C-alpha cells in the first residue's frame, strides 16, 4: 500500500494517467511528446500489468484520450470528474481474475482490445480510486502558471500543488520578488 492506503496498482495507473496527459502540447511547452510508437511503448512499459501489443495505429487513439483525462484533472467537483471518466471506464469490458496468490483483480480485458481502450479504462479507474478514497483535491494540474502538468498527489498529507520542486521554487521565487 502507498502512503494513501491505496493499492500500488491503482496509484500506478493514476500516475500513468498523469504521464499521458503530460505528453500533450501546452502553451508553455508546445512540443508533442507522444510522437510515435517508441514513446507509446515507453509509456506502456510503466503499466503494472502487461499491455496489449501497440503499434503506429495506437498512437492517435492514445493522444485522443488526453482531453478526457485533462477534464478529469481540471474537474474540481466529483460530479464533473465522473462525467469525464465514465466514458473512459466504458471503453473496455471488465473481468475479475484470480492472481497467483488467489488475489482477485478487476480490470478491463486486454486480449483483442485496442491499447488506447485498455489504457484509458485502467487510467480512469486509477484516478477514480484516488478520488473515491481521498477526494477530488488529490488530482490536479500544477499550480505554476507556466506549467499545467497533471499531478496525482499520493503524499501522506495531501498538500502537493506543483508537479516538481522546480515549479514550486520558481513560483515561490516569483512571489517573493513581487513582494520586495
């Protein structure tokens, strides 16, 4: 269990949702980061379970997941969050599976599913588990005005507001300079 008493798999999927969102072009960082199969395979390699085979045909659909995930990170309310993730949760049929230790897991069926559908359903579930357990404030976009990267706060105290120390320090330095 993580600091949030959340399963490591759900925490990993929520972090992967943020990682996918962070591949998008932004005003402050306009380059596309999900350029091709290599970047897609790197993202899928971080999945806590084996991903479906992915190819060039999967790059576009993975990019198309980002707007719904951005909506989830920007939701602000549980109702808006649910509106954002429900279509993603519906992308793949779910099944219950017994693991090696007879632990049950619930997840979308990977066989013969498009990588984007499989990834989107898992990512939405990870985000949903974070929100159900700890509230909507645990998923957010970085508070730095010039960043807007997605953040999943799995800290013990739940006060994370920046994607990195760099953004926090830069913002605090600007705030300090404006006061003097």
